[in-house]
C-alpha cells in the first residue's frame, strides 16, 4: 500500500493563509491549516497542507487571489 504524500503551501503571513483557507473552503477543496513544520522553518506561523495529488487544484483556486511563497513536499 502506497503512503499518502502531502505538500504545504507557505505564505508571507498568517493573514494570507487564512484567506487561502477561506477560498478553499468555499470551493470545497480538501486542505488543512497546520503549524509550519520545524524542519521547513523555525518561524512561528501556519501553512496550508493538502495531498500531493490536489496541488494543482489548490494552486488553481489560489492563483491571482492569494500570494504564496513556496510549495514544499513533506
């Protein structure tokens, strides 16, 4: 059985992450707001996690609506 892989979208601030969550919730796109993993950044903050296969769906919903810094595979 293959293990589920996740990606996280990192944002410039918490307000961007909250806006992204609102957009994705309205669109019905699967996601979860989580603390930024320590191995990615020691800064305090939140990021948006989704499954690797949903990366393009999430990016499509957010494109032009919310700025993100980068996407990282967990």
